[in-house]
């Protein structure tokens, strides 16, 4: 199990960012033990994999546009 500080070091971010991710439901699964958050390494790696897949899906969707003027009326909107 990783502490919040260990997670932050691994993903190179701050505890405040992790708290924001948790608030918006975008953080890896956490276990609250007393007043401490702990993260299972397998959960963190699965979360990172899911984030990477989501990013690839967005990139692939962006690649399907034909650029400016691609709208049906040629307006680009």
C-alpha cells in the first residue's frame, strides 16, 4: 500500500491535486485507514492504464476531424 506522499511522488503531483481528483471522482481507488489515505499499487497502475486509454481515445477522436472548414456547411463549426 502506498501513502498519499508516495502516490504523489510516483505521479509527480501534489496532495492538493490528488484531493481535487478525489473530489471529482478522477483519482485512483483509496482506502481510508483512520485519517490516512492508502492506495494499492495494483489500483494505481490500473487507474493509470485507464487514464492512458482515455487519452488515446480522445486523441483518436481528434484525428477523425478534417480540420477547419470540415463542417457540413464548410463553416468549420
